[in-house]
C-alpha cells in the first residue's frame, strides 16, 4: 500500500496495462516527452519508448480517428484529449464513429479503445477549459463512460477500461489530480458499471461523481455532526453501464434521493437517474428527488464566481437539510 | 493530365505481345468494371421499382478507380470507403447479392439491414467500412496504418473519398498525421467535378482540390486519368510499393465524372448542357473495350464476360427479391461487445 496522487495514479494505471499487453499504445498532445500538460503521464515515454507513447499534432480528429483505426484492426489504443471541452472539435468520432461502427456493421467492426480526458472546473480556466461534459458522452448509445474520484479507482477503472471490448470515455477530474489516496500494491483491476457506497447512512441517498464525491462526503459528515442526519453517499463511478441496482437499493433503504452534479442543469446525468428512480422506486420515496447542479450557464473564470456556481459543501448541506426538514 | 505521371514499370519481353498489365489482369479489370457498372445500374432500376429504400449514391462512370485500386491490392489490404461505396465494396470481391440485399433491406444483406447503403462493411474482404460523415475515415485509415507500422504488418490502408472531402478539416489533419508518421496509407481522391450539387472549382481555392494541397504535406503532386483502369492500376501499384517500403503516404487525385446525380434525390440539373455527353465519350468501360481490342482480345471474349456478369447480377437480384426481411431478434444485438444493448443493470 502506497499513498499516490490521482495524477500519478493515471500514469500507474496506463503503465500497468502497457506492461501487460503490447497491443496497448498511448498518444495525444504533449503526452510523451513532456509527460502531459497535467503531468499525469510522466515516465511513460521513458518506460515504453517512442513507438508506444507518442506526441501528436494538435489534431483532435486525427487523434481519435487514428485511435479508432488502430482499435478496429487489433490494437488497444489509449488516446488523450487534453481538455474534455475539446470533444466539441472531434465529436464526430465520439458520437458517430466509435459507438455506431459495431451496430452498423452487424457486429463485424470492433472498437476497443479508451479516450482519457481532463474534465471539470476548479482551475479558473473559464468557460472553454472547465466544463463537465460527462453527459455529452452518456447520451450516446454504444459508449461506456466512467469518472473516477480516487487514485485507487483511477488505476482500477483504467485497467477495466483498457480491457473492455467497447469504446470507453474516461473522465479524469482536473481538480482531483493533486489529491492523494491509498493505492494497494500489485495489479488492480476494477469493474465498469459498479457504483460504490462510500458512506453508509439511513436518512437520505446522495449520489455524486468525480470531484463532487469528496464534497458530498464532507457534506454528509457535517449533516451528521450539525444536524444529526445520517446520509448515504454513493460514488456513481460509471455512468454507462449504470449501476441502477445499487442506486435503487439505496433509495429503498433511505427513501430520499439527492444528486450532486457538476454539469450544467439541463440534461445532466442526475436527471436520467431521477427519472429511473421516479419510474421504478416512486413508492419508496418519502419526498421529491432533488438535483444539486451547476446553474445552466457558461462557467466564469474568476475564482469567486466559479466557486459560487459549482455545487459546494455548504450548498449540499443546506439543500439536504432543508429538504429533509420540510 | 499528370504533371508528374507515375512511371510504369519497365516493359517485359511479353510487352511486345501484350504489356506490363497482361491479358489475365486486363480481363479481370474489364470484368470488374462491368460488374460495378451493371450492379449500380441494377441498384438504380430497383429504386424505380421501390425495392431499394433510403438513399443511395452511385459510382456510375467512376468504375475504373474502384477496379484499378482494388485489383492492385493484396489480400489483407484494407479499404476505407465513403457513402459512395458500393463499387469499392464490390471491387474487393464482396458478392453482388450481399450488396443488393443490404440496399433492399433483406436478411441476406451484408449487414442484415442494420447499416444500409452508406455503411457497407465486409471485414473478411478487407472492406473496413463505408463512412457517411465527410472526411471521417481519413484519420481512421491512418489508425489502421499505424497498427500495420507498429506491428510490422505488410498491409496498406487505402482510403477513397470525393473532391468535396478536401475542404473539410479531417482531410488536412489526416494528411499531416500520415506524413509526419510516414504511415502506409494511400489517399485516393475521386474528383468527379462536383461536391454534391456544386462545382468543386466554385468552392475551392486551387484547381486540383487534392493534388494542389499535396505539397503542404510534403507529398508528390499526382493527378491521373481516373477513367483509364490501366493508368489507375499502375498508379495504385506504385503507391502501394511506396507504402509497403515504409516511405509513407500518397495522395492521388483521379479525374472522373459521375454519370448520375449526387444521390437518389438528385437529377443533376446543375450540369451544363453537353458535359455528361462529353464525359460519356470517356466512359471507363468504353475506353477499356477499345483497350482490349487494341491488345487483340476478341469481341466474343468481351461479349461472354458481359453475358456472365449480367447472368450473375440477375441471379443476385432474384435471390434478393426472394430473401426475407431481417428477423426482429437481431434489432437489439451488437450495440455493445457483449452482443446486446444493455446500458444498465
């Protein structure tokens, strides 16, 4: 067991898979010699060499297209899109090519690849380098979508993503790169499609993803300490496949549901989950499900503004307290 | 037309009787072009009978390019096509019945009705897909070539597209990417003079939309007569040799003309009067019949090939008409690799 940063866990996760399987290659902008703009891939170029770890031009379409061509002919590429906001310039591959090739070809074409990307706010980069766009990927049939919140999950879910036979979009949260956590020694392989109860509780279920997980946890501790409310916090981890059973099971015990989403309000992942719970567990609920999200607006750059729009521990505490005491 | 034509290999002793291409290959090229022509014509006729549904983009008049590039390939080489991909798919040996069956949305279709005309794919024949988003497949072909380079495989990825594709970003990203990494990929621009309904010259800064951009990526400027299958075959062979030798990509602009509109919906009224007739004098099949005669191949041999092809296409048509629609139980299969479509537990 060693303490590792989320950033170093990315490199460890990729290295674990590259060492295991020579079909795994990795490329993106500034990822090789520079070790990535977030320094999340430091050492991979030195360990695996220029054939397997490559710097590309600033050509997001070429990066994702090449990953697909390599995947459909037998490799297991990992491609990096530096900021998830840039999905908008290569969305054809994410929306039209990766996820539809298998179906359209009646199962002939395979697309086992991973797209890693820096997602989320907190770095004061403004509206085009701070977005949480996991819902852009979640809405597309044929993709799998994961977003780890801890260094251990980064390694385990990276392994699961690389070994998965479908295209996986892997959202790393930029504001988590510097966070630390215990990571066991040896190989770690997780499972796509499993949520995790990170804090058991009986009064309400709080669902969160990525950066919102530590905030939901901190809020749950305060709700317990200050208001005597015992909340269950679930790290959703994987939006597709979605661990619906874990969510429905929790709501069946707590009878209240809150989602904490960094994405802007409309069509965020919480909306889909709330609709599933309303559909399938309506009579388990003792009150309306509540979504805590970023408002439906572009993200501001200034720190005081950015801090005001992202769900905060205070906002989670206040929203849950008010709802439960209503 | 070529400023720098690709030089044909030295003529062998056989050249005096025939030439570097030889009778067997030449007959194969002829048969292939006739098959592509008649299969496309049949697809058109079947529209008119309302037996082909959806849209369809025909390669009538462009057969020499598909035939020449495919004939020069080795088994294992990979084709990446556009939505105008019937001809390139057939040229790799995919049976006509499979293609017409897909167009007619029958269970005997290549993808059993799940892909349609614009997405013909036959991995076992090296047809790695037909892509309906302009430019999307150029980077994908780069990726397949990257795998070949990485593993030391001998295959070449060949990517076909129209003149309109040269004005989209993915074209330029892919050309640069392939050139920088010296990938074994051959980019083939079929310049049929129109991007959909608009003359390509009206919307492009240079005369030759592909070739005049080649120098930006350090590549040779190549423009060829795309209606002469021999020229196409020789050019393709040289590009494949270059790719297999690790010398990197080629970009080849083939001048041609489509005899029909852009798609099923287009009667092509935007063409100036007489243009189609002028190009029909340079019909690739007409050119090739004259070529066969020039090399002493008798009319009886040609007529026999024509009859065999028609018989095969008639049989394929009947088989498709008799085939059932695809069963409903495949509707939800192959969304994910586990065979199903489940996104939740």
